[in-house]
């Protein structure tokens, strides 16, 4: 298990072993995600928005503004 000490400014140095396992380096961002009260996970948030390209398929045929408005009206009314 790796440990770190909090400085008087509230800063910590993430041990090299943990940085390597997360795949992070100087300048990268990490998120602290609360999984339960008093327990957090460190998550590397190093991917850019461009890495999301291709996750959602393009529709086989174009969707019209009218069709989008109708879908919003239909499904929005059900949610209320």
C-alpha cells in the first residue's frame, strides 16, 4: 500500500507507483470521486473530448427538426 502526507497547504504528492498505475504525469488532471461517506477513488481524467469521437453512431438517415421537436414533445409530456 502506498501512502502520502498532506502538507500544511493541503497538498499531497501522489507516489510514483500510483501515478504509473493511473497513467498520469505532471500537468494531468485527476478526479476524486466519493464512493461512500469517507471513501474516495482517484480517477485519471486525462482524455480529451476528441477521444470521444466515434462513440455514438451517425443515424442511417438524417433526422429533421420537426421529428426532433415531435420526439421532445412526446417524451417530455410523458416525463411530467
